[in-house]
């Protein structure tokens, strides 16, 4: 039975009408998120084989990674508008179809150029799939159950970058690099059928006109920003051109902030940053995530290149961080209720920074069980930070702004992943610029530098008040009304 074309009331949520949907809807969205996150990293271990098969160089294959991430960042802002205009169920199913089609075409690519185009198609589907899936979760659960719903969204974002390289290496070694794309096909088709069957087709009551000019300014600005950062670490254009690209990106994004003030419904709703819990969760949380997202890139490289372990051993060790995410999920509600968002976020940022810096003390002769145990604890802290900041971002957001909030939040979350990898690569390149040899000492320096980012986020978390997100955390302090 479809619900009215407006934001649902507390007693009109799909999960309240049918308790089975408390499991079914999050699982549908979680599988979609996992596919999208996996494909951000899964090709990294397959790059040499792909380059050889497509008659190109491994260095140029980096464009296949960048193309996917850039397409995600550029098209995420329009997803909320399309969901409001055509219905969340319809757009989510369409996004799954485009992503699955792009995956099939990637697997059939016969040239490097074809792979780039098909990766763009895949990224377009992923860009629509992630924020619309998040919107479905937010509109399917009452606020009192938001923590449970958001953990299903965050887990794939944590697991994907960890599982991706290991799964990519396994499929490439024992099957073919093409199977890293074909593996998405059955999940995509099953997800489409389940979404059409169980997801409500919620639309916005008042649909605004699409801001095409603003979309171009934000999209091109983000694309140039990502391209510029990529070239700081791995330059493919002259230094002056890199500076010009970054300056152009900043000018476009600053120009949009001024342009958005005179537009009734801009492509990106910057008024969301007036909500304290939203800007703290997305901006301060995003800054913290940049440092935490650099670890899944640096750690496998240090283990394999710096310590000389095999890809299988490296993947088995780094995979342990995913168990941290599984352990934290049921405990997050308890932590938030006991300490509140402000203390949980600030505390996990401090611990995260120290854990990142701690990787600099590891040496090639460090026993693997110690490395594995350390990675497991890091995964716990990283998961607390990710889940808490993502939940806070939407805890106090009005229902009528959820679609725009999920779009903007999706952009910032995706950029924190790509910026984390790019900045980690840039720092590693800078500390090894003289010798050009990636020794353990160079990795240690890179870890120490990227550990600064979680510390930089702490002033933002200190802006939180005890009552922020209280309806979700259920944390009450003396002097704060329930």
C-alpha cells in the first residue's frame, strides 16, 4: 500500500506498518551500498592485468579509478531532486539498473577508452543509488530507530574499501579481472526486484525546478578539485596547470555559494549548514574521515611494498578492520545513550589520530598477530566515528529537507573517501620525493602526517551542544529537558 506523496508521519513509516521491512529494506540498501563502495577500490589490485589486457600502462589505469569517483561526486547532487520528482523507489531501481549495466559493460571492455566510458556509466548509477538509498532508509524508519537504520548504511562504506582489494586480487588471480565487474550482476538484478516489491515510492509534496546552472558549477568544481588533488600526488600535467586547476575549482565552488543565495532551490542546499548537527556531522566528520580513509590505502602498500608480505597475507590482515565494524554496530546505541554525540565524536577522533600514528611504529619484523590485533582495534574506533557522524548529520534535519540533506551528505561522504586516498598518496609521494624508494620509514612519515586530520576535526565537534541529536541518541544530561 503506497503512502501519501509527502514526508511520512511517525506512525506512517513502512517499517511500522510491516515489521519485516525493518530487515528487508536495510538489506536491500546495504547490498547496493556495498556494490558501490566495492567498485571504488576493487580494481586497484587488478590494475597490472587490466593494463596488459587493454594495451595501456598501469599509470594510465589510474584514470579508471578517478573516472568512477569523479562521476559519483558530480552526479550525487541531482539524486535527491530526481527522487523527489519521480519517486524514491523508481529512481533507486533505475540507479541499480544503470550500475548493473555499467558493470556488465566494464567486464566486456575491449579497449582502455571503452573502460573509461563504462566506468562513467557505472559511476552514474552509483551516484544515484547511494543518496537515494539513504533517503529510503530515513523515510522508512521513525527517528527513534534512526541509529539502527544508519548503521546499515555505514557498514558497507566501511567494509567496501577493506574487502575490495582482497576480493579484486582473488578474482584476478583465480578467474579474470573481468569478474570483478561481473560479480555485481546477480546482486544488481535481485536488488531491482526487491526494491520494486518492498520500497515505498515516496515523493516530495512540493517539487522545485531543477537548478541546472548550479549543478554545472558544483559538478565541474568538484571534478576539478578531485583532478587537481590527484595530480599533486601523481602528476600527469605540469605544476602550473595543477595550480590553475585547483584555483579554478575553488573559484567555481566559491562562486556557487554566492549564486545559491539568489536561487529559490539551488542544486546544493547550503542552508542545511545552518543546522548545527548537520554541518558538524558532515564537515567536521568529513575532515576526520579523510584521515581515517587514508589508512586502507597506505596500510596494504606498507605491508606489501615496505614489509614484503604477500598480497594474500596483507589482505587477510587488513580485512580484520571489518570485524571492528561488526562489533561496534550493536554497541553504538549504548555509547550514544551513555555519552552523547559530542563526547563520542571528539573521543573517537582523538583515539583515531593516535591509532593512525601508531602504525608508524610497526616494522617488518613485527609479529603478524600484533599487527592484526592493532588493525582490529583501529577498525572499532574508525567504525564508531563513521557511524556516529553519519547518524548525527540527519538527526535534527527536518523531514522536508531530507532529500537535499542526503544528496549533500552523500557528496561530502564520497569526497572524504576520494580525498583521503588522494591525500594519503600525495603525502607518501612527497616524503619519498628524493629517494623515490618506498621504505618502511617513508610510510611511517606518511602515517604521522595523515594522523593530523582527525585532530583538526575536534574543534568542529566541540561546537556541539548536549541537546544536539538528543532525540536519536536518547542521551540526557542535567539541565536538559527531555
